[in-house]
C-alpha cells in the first residue's frame, strides 16, 4: 500500500490554511443557503439517505479533502485490499472479509486456496446448520428442540453477532432466545446458565484463535455444566459447536468435526460477522435473511468502489472524520442511533474503529506527528438526550455526531415513531443552529455542533449489512490517510500477558517483588481479603 505522511501532502497544508476561513463561519450562516441540502446529500436508492449538510464545511473543504484522498492514493489502497494483497503487514495477512459478501467475485487464490470457493462451502454449511436448528431437525441430547442459543466469545467473536441479533430482533424466529456470554467475570455466564434448560441449549463457542482466556474459561465451565446435567460426556457432541480457525484446539475441546465451522486468517476478528461467526445471527434471522444482510454490505462495497468522491458515502464520512480530528481538534466522535434495536451499535463500532485506528506508529514504524483515531462513543436516542447531550449542547468540546434512524418500522406504535423522528430532527437542528438570543446566558446555545444524518428506509437485514459496511470502509479510508496499519491490534496484548503472570500470584504463589509499588500493594490487599474466613 502506498505510504505517505499525510501532513506532507499539498492538500493537508491547504486544509490547514482553509481552516482559518471556516473557523470564522457558523453553521447558522451555512444554513442560509437554500441549496445546501441538495448539494450535500447522497442517496443509495431505496436504502438510505446520507445528509452531510450540517457540517462545518463548504465546497472548497470537500474539494481539498478529495485532493487529500487522491494524494494519499486511497482508491488504489482499496484495490490493494480487495485483490488480496497482504496489507495487514505486521501479521502478514490479507484482508478479505468483503469476499464473504461478494457473490460475483472472481477466483482469488490466497495461500494455495481459492478463497471464494472455500468461503462459499463454509457459508453453505452454516446456512444448512442454522436452518436445521430453526426447524428442530438438529436438537439436543434428549431429543428436545433448541430454544436457547448461547454464543460464548469476546471482541469480534461477540460484539458483531450480539449487535446484529439485537438490531434485527423483529426478524428473529419466535421461540428462540439468544444469549451472549463474553466476560471472564463469572456472573456473565452464571446469569445465563441460571436461565436456560441444558436440554434445550446450544452453545456456540466462537473464537478465531480458540485460545482466548475469557472464551476458553467460559466454554470449559459450560461444558462441565452440560456434562453434569446430562450425565454423559457425549452430550457435548450435541450441544456444542465451534467457530474457529484453530481446528486442533477445537477438537481437543471435544467438539465433533461436523460441528466445527471454519473461517480464516484473512478475516479479522472485528470484521468477521460476515463469516460463520455470524452463526447466531443466521440462526436468528434464517439463511435467506442472512444472505440479504451480506447483499446489503456488498451493495456498499460496490458503491464505494465505483462512486466519485462527492457521491461516495464512506469516503465522505472518512473525510469528515479527518477534518474534525486533524484540523478542528475534535477528540471524540459520537454515534447516536435513533433505533433502540441498534443499542449495541456504538459498542460494536468502538471495537471496529478504535481497535483499528487507535495506533500511533505509521506504516514505516515512526511515531506519527498528527492525531489518529478519535474516541468513539454513543447511546441510542432519545435516551442520551436526557443525559449526556447537555455536554454536546453547552459544554466546551467540539463533538461531531452521526445520527442514524429509519423511516418505516416493524412495531405498531406509529405515534412513538413520529415522536422519535421529531426528536432526531430537532436535535440535529438544535446542535447546528443553537440559540443566540436567550433571556439568560445559561439558556444560550452556541450551536455549531456538526452532525451527519443517516436515514434508512427501514432497518432490515439488507440495511444493517449496508450500515456496517459503510463504517468498515470509513475506518479503512481513515487508516489509509493516517498511514497506519488498521488491521492489527498489538495494543491489546500487553495486558493479556501481564494478566497471565499475575494470575498465579492471585492464586497464592509468591508475589514478584519487582512489581511496581501500586500493583504490589493492590495484590497484597486482594490476597489478604480473599484469605479471610469471613469471605462470603
Ligand atoms: O483481544 C483482542 C482480540 O484479539 C480481538 O481482536 C478479537 O476480536 C478478540 O480478541 C477475540 O479473539 P478470538 O476470536 O480469537 O477469541
């Protein structure tokens, strides 16, 4: 992939100059232009409308950001990714999650295998399995149908399926309940096990590596629980399936071959919802809907590959993020779904975005001299309006936001929905325009807080696929501009390693005297209290 320090580009320098002009202008002034909306929105037919007119930009800003994209060769970097180049250099891997959602892809050989072929076979296996769970022809050890699906996984092996199953609740098969156990905190699994009947419970152990401490610990406890309840080790063969790249470890765990679903190194954990990691979602919404979910993502893949910058939604999203982060010094970016079923979407995006672009080394191993990924956060509206919106409206931070909503609904409460949408519009308007004249300084609103609006026709499997794909591409483009490796995640390793060495100390082994004083003091405190007889 082409590597350039973005601050060395002509466009970057021009943007720094241009910022001085933009800073003088308030969104109130931009909004006096009647053509503002018509020139600053993009539609993807019958799916969504993306409005970016409530941003602190003008045509020149858009042009300069486009120049930046061109100088950093963003489009050719996308082609490097899609053609299977090992763009995840530090892990020596290709990045091909988009293959999983492309029905027309040409044969593509990676490490001796046609990724198109192997992924089709595996998806087909997932579809067949999911359908059999749904119709009861695959059932538990005692012959009872599965009513509870428990996904044990963490990070990318949890957040994607959990978010998507939630988002598409209206499409879920009646009578099935979904649980997502991720935390090493035993109360997570305990809460779940207290609620489910083992005879009716299918565990999906989802782990790319099949070594992750949280997942392996929880899976072992669940396995013991199942064997204890059924009185037969063989029950594991009926009640456990695995999604993993590590077949050796899965087999050792005791899961039978037919119940192992593969994915590959070229699918990153946080980009794996399109693979067999989507099993819980596929069981929930069925294979036809799952295919629609993939098609929605594929539509956006094509859109972003083909459209010029000004009509290219992920590129504009990425460019706006760069503009605020690097030129107007925004440190955070809020994602606010006006859709209760999308309540896990901000958490999902936190991993997708922050694990990808939370980097400070450029692709040549030098410390960057510019800011990279912002803090991503958010909660569904209207809940946030009665909480943290205060700070966005009247605090001291510039906080760009994405507002997400749909027009058509799957519940019968039209009045609720009209009120939801009126709040959506009111908030984006209030943030942009503020209130100049008020009877007291405390009731004034500065305004000038920018937002994008993503309005879907309806939130169905197709739209959800499109929504996720928009953000995946946005994240990729930003990583290209920041000249960082978006597809590795070395920053999560150090804490894991330290936890491994501290565990024996918690369990009673001698305490390492070379620990820093704080860690040593806390360790002693934990051990002292844990050893007390009255610990109940
Ligand atoms: O710790 C971070 C991470 O490696 C994520 O990138 C990944 O999604 C998660 O852990 C889970 O990993 P696995 O699927 O291998 O259990």
